[in-house]
C-alpha cells in the first residue's frame, strides 16, 4: 500500500467512534470482560509465579568470600501502585528520593569459598530491604542502602565483615535518584555519598491544574537532519522542571566509618561523583539548565569537573551543551567529551573519547574518534592515546605497558581490539582482533578482570604478558563456555576450561592469579544453576559444590528439552528450543497444541545468522515470564525460534523484513509438524516488545497461527519516525519500509485472534501504550477478533504479582479458547 494511502487510511480510522463494529468474542472471553478485577490463572500457573528465586551473588575483592542477597517473590500491586513521578526520563519515588523500584533484598549473608561455610550477619534492619550493596576495596566492610518506601526512608548501612555485624552508618537520608548514592573511597575508610540537602523543604507546589500559559517550543531551519527518538516520561512544562530539580538535587559528602559527615561544596544536580584511584580528586558530573521537552536528562547540558576533597574546583574538563538530536545513523554520537573515566591503573589520570567526524557517520573520515588522556594536576594539555577509524568501545586497564582498547562500527558490525601501552602514547598499538561481533563462533571471549587494592577493575595478568578470557563458546553444538589463557606476545591461546555435556558450566570468577582455581556456575536440564569450585590442575576431578539451590519447580522436573535445527527456504540455518510436557510421547500421545515464541534479530551476514545460539544443556527454567509457563497446562512450546532478518553488503535487513519473517515462521511450523509434536491447526505465536511486533505481523501476513499473544509491542512505525530497533533510516528516507513493516497498516488482513497486553505506564522508547490501543481500535473497527488488556501501574516489564497472575490468566484463556476448544458456532458468538 503506498504510504500516502496508509496515512489517509490512518486518519479515517482514528476518526471512527469508539463504538465501531464490535469484534466477535467467545463466551468465556465475554464473561471475563464483564467480570472486571484481577483474575487468577489455574493453580499450576500460580505455582510458577510464587516459585522461589535463587539469591544474587557478589564476590569479594580478594575472591575468597561471597555475599548473597535473597529477593522474595513478586511485590503486590499495593507496592507497585505507590506514588511515582515521571520526569525527564526518570521514574522517581517521591517518598524515598530514589529511582522507583519494587523488589528489594530480604536477606543477606556471606559464604566462605574455601569451606562453604555460611556466615550470618547480626544487627541487620528488620524487615530487611536492600536496594544495593558494595564491598569495600579492602574487603573489611560491605555498604548497603536500606529503602523503606512505606516509611519514606533511604538509609546507608555498614556491615563489619570480621565482626559479622551491621549498623546504620548515618541518619541523613541518601538521594539515589541518579545512581546508587554511595561509593567507596580507595582507602576503604570513607564513602563518597549523595545526601538529601539540609533544609531541602517540600517539593514545589503544582499550579493546581490551572495553566499560566501555553508550553512553547520552536525550531529553525539550517540545522540539518537529526534523529529525535520517541522518548517517554519527558518534562512537559516548567512545573515539571522545578520538580525535577527538587528531586535530583543532592549534597555530595564524605562519610567515615564512625559516621562523621564532611559536606563537599554546595548541593547540585549531580549525576555522578567518582574518586581517582589515589583518592585525591573527584570526577564530578552535573547537569544544568536549559532543560528540554524532547530528550531525557542525560542529554541536558552538563558540566564535567575535577574537584578536590573539599569540593573546590580544580579543573573544568568540559561544558557540554544540550543535545536534542544526533545525525542519522546508529553510529552517530554527540560531539565533545564522551565516555570519560579515571584510568584504572594510574593515580589520577582522566581518559575520554571525542568524535573527529562531527559525530556524523555519513561524513568521510579516516579518523572517527580520538581517545585523549590528561594526568593530574591537569595543567598540561591532554595527550592523544589513540586515533580510531571507528567508534571508541572502552578500555580494559592492566598497567603502564598493557591495556586493551576496543573500537566498533555498528553499520558493518565490525569490531577491533588493540593492545596499547598507556605510559607510552607514542608507541604504535598492536592489533589483536579484527572481526565481526555478530560472529559468535569466533568470539575470543571477554578479558578477565579483578578488583585491585584501590577498588579499580584491572586485567588479570599472568607472567607479565598473558591475560585470561572467558566466553560463551558458541559452536555448531551450542554454547560451551570456556576459559583461556592468552599470550599477547604471539597470540597463542591455551584452553584451561571448556564446558562438557551433559552440563552447561560457565566460569564466573578466576580465584587466583595463575588461573588454577575457578568459580563456575553449573547447570543441566534437570539441575538449576549452582556454584562450584574447580581446580584446573586436576582436570578429571569433580568440582566442589559451593551452593545447593533447590529446583524451583519440581513439579515440572520431567520437562523434555531439545535444541532443534532446520533450514529456511533461502538456505539460512535456523534453531529453536523445543520443550515438551513431562511424560509426553509423540508416538503414543500424538501432536499437542503449541505456543511458539520469538524475538527477531538483524544481521549483516547470512553466515552469522545461521550460527547456533543457546545450549541444549541449560536448565529447563520454567518461569512465569516466558512461554515455558504453558508446559504446566499441557502445551508444547517452541521458544526462541530463529527469526534472522539479513541484509548483506549494501542491502538493509528491513527492506525484506516481511518475506524473511514469514519464511522463518513457515520453516519453524513445518519442522514441529514434521516431528509430530504439533498440530498445524492448533499453533499460537507470541512475543514481548519487538516479539509482539513480530506476532502482529505474522497474523497480518500469514494464516499459520490460530491465535497470537502480543505483549507491550509497537505496531505503527510512523509513531517512531526516527528509527526503531536496528533500523537507522528515518521515515522520510524509507517510508515504504515503515509502511510495509507496520502491522497497523495491514490490520484488515488479521483474520485470527490477537490478544494485546500492555502496561498502562510503559516507559520503553517507542512502545507507547497508545500503540496497543490504536491497534485494537483498528482490528475492532475492521470487524476482527482481538482483546486488549491494559495493566494499571505497569511499565514495559510487569512487576506486580496481581499483574503477572492476570497476564497468565488472560493468556491461558486465550490459548484454551483458540487452540484447545473448537471454534464456537455462529449462534454462540457474543455480540
């Protein structure tokens, strides 16, 4: 359909009254609509929602202790519905001066790696509600912030590891609107914190709903084409701006272990403060006016400064302007200082990147980025550490003779890694990797780092010239994680560990400098992930179990899991993970109703798109969020079936999005039918976010599926006109692509049942709630079959227990109606 016709049709559709032609609805669904209120799914699905979660682990700096934090099951809607402000891209709990969150740690303890002994902490606040925690560099303490939303408290606490006791460190509340709110100083004797300013007072009063005038914006010609993404939760007026300033403003301070507070400077709109490795300077970043109604706070004008420990200005690094748009392309960046940090292996040296091409990937330039370095006392001009032909991707610091610097170019998916000598900026870098980050089979893995005595992340180096790498180990047999030692002199690599069937075992941390002892996370299809200690010098010895987390859903322990492989019509190799209910036998029981679930991915290479992902040996985790939940109801599930969208060379993947999408789905359906596990007439498809977009498109362009479940998706790409997902062209550059890819434009072709679920307060860029509302209105107005469920107080991912239970109840009824039950006779259709 020509795009001009699409827009005319859109205008006419939106003009339809809400009481347009009603959609046909099955009796059970009509009854559910009339009932209202939150619903409960069958007990088998409820059990998945309330299944225990494993604790979160954090290893100590000396790598001989673990801290474990237990998070309870989902919070109730009464918690999720607490007051929340949406300002400049932030969601703020006004009671606690913290970013909104609803799950907190309810238990915290330690574990000795050598003995496996648990260490319990005395004096923890009750009820415990841990938002975050952090080891001190010397490992003698753990700081954490305790948040109680009901009381409106946000407190800094301290655990003395040797004394095994906890105490509140200061009475003054933290401000954690822009970050964690505290950092350890390198000496482990003080913390750098963000406090609520004294005399902060009440939040500015609103205007009472009575406007004082219009909210005005203006632009002028001559500034060129820029990308203006469709952000959520932006400032709307001056009242919002004053509220934003009130809740972001914090007082930087140093707090010692006795709780003495030394305030540094005056309160400001601080984004971050970080001490130099020698503890003498502070890298401070704060924002200032003018604010914007088009972009979130991270694009607001910013000052980057170096302060001393009294809060006095030592050096102004940069004054960055408001950035309301970038040049076209996913490789576009803002000009000026970018990605600034302290050099981890030096006392007080700043490192940052600056674009040399105006931040515009369309410009011809041999040098895209320069990496600059400036040492204290910041009196000499910066020196150039590297000149890059692509975008700066970061540095792993080792020492003056060794660091690893990476660069990338999104358009080609190219990545390079260089060995540099930071103390010798004039020395030529050594190229150690040049490839594609899509090529998982040849990924050498990530360098292993450890925390040094100053709390800085540093490369783990053996024999002065060897580093360690750990990676997923992608292969035609699936992922098999590994640990390698690599000699940087000649690139020779020695494999120290490689996961072996029937387990999926991934290195979590290297426990000694020689790389002989490793902490791994091991799982199998029937065993959940637990942590083990391996002695790599005894390759044949069984690892020692450190944790024994139980199976969270023992009632589904017999689930069958298989990584299946098949081909698309154009020859691209595809994979998917096939799950079958416990006790099921295809020959004996025949085909089952099936739910298929996926999330499309873009590739520049058919070869990369054909690579196998995931592992057949991972734990059969049956949770409430993915499609595996419906194994409990007797469905077969094909999860993460491959949907590669390939555009090789100068071709763009999305130019042939629909044909490739349909071909991928056809291949998957053909394969599960060939295996005898699915009935072609009883298959549903679903997905979340971009997977929901995929779902609506499959129902619009095929009759492969009897039903679809689309959660929190986007369906009309004219509402995201400056790019979406991996599409970097704007609507005016590729209008036909935007039109062809938008299932909204093809709503008249959706003949099968589509369930749309969306959070009423979705904060994800592009998936505004109106996307689902307008998609539903289109199908309703065209006489189609759809149901719209809007979840109160929910964002892009749903958080309240009631919301998750209701989501499962709706999805289960949809599948029961259209996959398990015969189609209703015409006389039984509710109108």
